[in-house]
C-alpha cells in the first residue's frame, strides 16, 4: 500500500461511521452478554461440530445476513464519493491523477474491510474457545480434517469474501450516480438478492455464494465450484471497477 493509500485509509478510520461498521465485527461476543442475562438471542447450536476456521466462515456469512454492516458500509462509501463530489471536496485532489485518487479510495475501503475481517477473526477466536467449545462442545480444532468438509469450507469462505467485495464495488458504482439513500437501498437490494439466489433456480448460477450449496448437494465437483466462484468474482470485479473508474475520471471537481 502506497503512502497516499495509507493516508486515505487513516482518514477512513477516523470516521465515526467506519468505527460503527467495525463494531459489528464484534457481534459474536454478544453471546457472552446473552449468557450473562440468560438470554439466548444468538443461535450458535449449528456450530457444535465445527472447527475454528469453519466457525469464522459461518460467522462471516452470518454478519452479511444481518444487513446492518451492509447498510453502514454503503453509507460510508456514499460519504466518500457522492458527498465529497457534491461538496466540492475532491478539489483537494486536483493536483493528483484521478485514476490514482480513485484507486487509492477503493484500496482504502478494501483496507477497512480487511480490518473488519481481522476484528471478526479475533472475536471468533474468543467466542469459539471460551463459549462454543466449553458450552456447545465443538472440537476445538483449527481446521477440518475431512476432504469434503475442507472443500466446502474453502468454497464458503472465498465466496463470502467475494460477495463482500462485490457489494463494496456495487455501492461505489451507485454512489457515483445517486444520492446516499438510493446507494444504500440499491446495495441492500443487491445483498438480499445475492443471499436469496442460492434458493432460486433462475438466479443461483450468477452469484458466487450459490455454489457452496451446489457443491454440498453433489451437483458439481470442488474444482468446478471453486473455478466458477473465482471466475464470477473476477468478472464482477472487473466490470464494476472499470465502470466506476471511468465514471470517476469524468467527474468535474
């Protein structure tokens, strides 16, 4: 990461909206609050037979299903692009190549997502070893040993990360054309559509996160599933990134 990108990342991390987004990565720790007040508002029984890495993958997927992180990161992106454009703040970058500015902003946002994943990882470790293992009876192992379980984990984890990055790029594209409200609604709609796609025969093949279900049901092999997941991710990323960059460089500061 270049010095310019590091500065943009630090600026992002100073925003209260970003701190709120990062706070949602701590959601697995809510189980301890529930335990304190004897309220079971987090259903973790499905993690009884999973390893640490499997628990992390499932909690990452669960975070997306809450929608709150999607809403907040969409708002963050809207402030970074739409609000700065309309308030004339991009004039501060007038002496810097626009492609460099755009790449720096995208990289900084991905850096925020990276911090989110690290915080979620720490929260998962604490929850797994101090609650799931002693209370639910998980194995305590780091990774699964069976080939099938390992293959499913790889597909699920890569697909979850792919969807998260695609959602960020969708929000960036929307924020370059529409107001924050429309950006948030459009991004949430895309997130919900991606989540429901696995259950719809007509849409399951166009979203990366659908292929874990197809693999688990034995309809496709691991090689086919992971190849399509990576391929779809690359396709979405290239199209969304290039369109957003093209739009950004044409904007009048």
